[in-house]
C-alpha cells in the first residue's frame, strides 16, 4: 500500500508502513510502532527457523507417518 485513498489523505499518512494521524509527533506512538516492527521481525525469524527444521514446535520432532491403513 503506497498511497491512502483520497478520502483519508487529509487526516492520515503512511509512515514506516503504518497509517497514523497526519502530523503526529507523539513519542509513544513511534515507540509502539518500533515495538510492533520488532515483534513482526522476531515472529518471521521464528517461522523461518521452524520451516527449516532448526526449531522444534510443541516438542514434536521427527517424521510422522500417518496412515489410515493398519
């Protein structure tokens, strides 16, 4: 999303991928944005490690051969 719809451009802006009030200077908002970005990066790294098999999920390791035949 590179640009806001016309009806939102007078009140909001996109900054660092987040939609915020235009002209916002509240440091708490920017601290929250940085915290959210850090969480997103950490979660992405964890998902990548799980997919690559470098991190266990729920203690379940190994290959499970599941079949409906006995």
